[in-house]
C-alpha cells in the first residue's frame, strides 16, 4: 500500500527509486532526483501524499492518544 503510493508519486516527478525499505515505524528510500527539484521538495511531496492516503484509510491514526 505505502510502497506502491511512494512509487506512484515518485514517477510523477521522474524520481528513480534505487532502493526502498518499508518498516512499521519508518521508511528508508534511496532515489535519484532530477536536478530541477530539491531534495526537501521531493521529500515533502512524498510524505504529504502518503500521509493523506494512510489517514484516509486508517482513521484511528488521526486520534491523539
């Protein structure tokens, strides 16, 4: 679920994923980013898009403990 979304978002910006590891509490991503984009821009786009997807499907994660 999360991995496929990250791959989809990266493809929109011509980012090539070299390696990805999805763990329950974090994600490791090694990728090649075109020079026209900054690393921080791609990271914020990927995090934003995946967060929206996760929260829309897992409503309990929005709740504060």
